[in-house]
C-alpha cells in the first residue's frame, strides 16, 4: 500500500511540475507513472490508449482544435463591437464574450475593453473584473473545453450540467455586478456595430444544443456545430486555407486536442489502478472529495482541467456520479483556479493593469469563495432532492 501511495504522489508531483510547460505532456507522464501501481502495467497502458480510438472522443478533440481558430479570426470584430458601449455593459460583456473562445493569452484581449470602460486608479478591481466575467460563463457555455472534458469523463450529459448550473451562473453575475461593476455609467455612443462576430459565436452552441436534442452524441454535435461556425467565420472574414493553417501553427491549436486525449487517458489509467480503492478505504467525506480537494487543487495548480482529471475519477470510484456532485466539484475547482497565482489569465491581467498579483487575488477572494460555497451547497441540495 505504501509503494502504491508513493507512486500516486509521485505522479501528482510530476504532473504539477510539468504542467507549467505542457499540460498534455504532464498528464500523460503522470498516467504512465500511475500505470506502475497496477498489477498489469502493460495491459493498463494499452487498454487506456485504446479508449482514445472512440469516435466520440476523436470528434471532440478535433472540435477543440477548431474553437481557438474561430476566436483568432473574430477577435478584432469582437473588440470593435464594444467600442462606445456603456461602461456598465462593456465591463461585463467584454471579458465574458471574448472569454468564450480559448485563445492563448486571451485575457489580454479584454483588458483594454475593461480599462476603457472603467477608468480607475483601483487597479486590483480592474484585474478582478476582467478575470471574474471572463470565466463565469464556463459554468454554462457548452463549448467551454473545461465543461466538455469534465462532463465527458464524468459521464454527465452536458446539457443537463448546463441547466443545473444556471442558478449558480445567475448568482455569479449578481455577485460580480455588486463587487466589481462601476456604479456610474458612461453613455454609449451611437456607433454602427457589426453583430456578425457575436452571432457566429452564439451560432455554434445553438447548433450543438439543437443536435443534442435530436439525439446526436456529444462528439458529433460539437464537431458539426464548431465546423459550421468555422466555415461561416472564414467566409465572413474572407479568410483562405493558407491563413487558417498559419493561425493554426501560430496558436498551436492541437494542444487543445491533446489536453482532452491526455485527460481521458489519465482517467482510464486511474480507474484500472488500486488507488481508487485505497481512497475509498480512507473514508474521506463527500464534502472533502467534492469541494475541499477540488478547490485546493485548483488553487495549487492554476489548471482547472488538470484538477477535474484528478478529482472526478476519484469520486466516480467512491460514489455514483450525479448532477449534484458534479456541480459541487466543478464550481469548487473553478473557484480555486480563479484565485490561483499559477493562473495565467490572472498573472497576465495583473501585469497589464500594473497591479500587484496578491492584491488582485485578494479582490477576487470574496467572489471566488462565494462561488465555491454556493456551488457546494446547491450541489448537495440537488443531491438530496433529485
């Protein structure tokens, strides 16, 4: 048992260390080390790798590579959309809508919008506004990589997860409005705004949800929706194949696909080792497993997908995954991630606004703790009522 525990701890250390350089590489290395705790390491390795050939997973991986390309194509249109908008709305919608598309360093794109909407000497407040409204849509946005990956490994319907977290999203909007949005408001200017970029972004999740209702799998519905949105975006912006290939290389879009594949691989390896049984024998409370551990890991790693890859398989072995448990895990992991000093968006925003990282974290602390507590309470309410 001690040797198995040491192998598990070593795999976690390797993942946390390497994740600063490459998240998919870190997860794969952690999974390979984890195989050593299995009675049949080669079988565990081969069996887990075989799961990656599932067509649903392949289609999801392809879709995740397309999403950042759409974001890069439309980024200028999105920024133009907020020019002259009321500060009250721009400070909320700017980070939120730009945050829908996973662009490397994407937090910097919404920083100028927040700065223009909220001219203020309170730099930590600008940091907190940008981070909070950029990330709370991850609770209900069906093309969020974190939500796609989490629901896939948890075996939860993504539409059900979104609907369940709508009240938490509503509460998060109210919390952000009270804590961060300026009380006064500048008048909007009657500029001619192009709605094309916004409509294309909204089109993809609408198609995905419609296909899910028609009975399509999560992989097929997401891939079709994102591919159609990408085609429309290229036509809208008159982008050719060479430009798409150039953007793909610049943004290293395949890393988004590899993250999904690595997490699915890790979750499968984990389930085939003795570690879940050991954790179950430790008799950790459901509160610790579904709230405390995800929050602490989110804070420690600054990688929400990595946290979900570690905690969801543990919970799956000890309990039957339900919407309530999923909500508690997801909200707690996201809350810890938001205030992590290793969170790239937080560090980039602090640098842009010339704010102390510690002060930005403190400004986010009340809202992040509220998200963790509300998510846990609501998740446990769903667990007992459904």
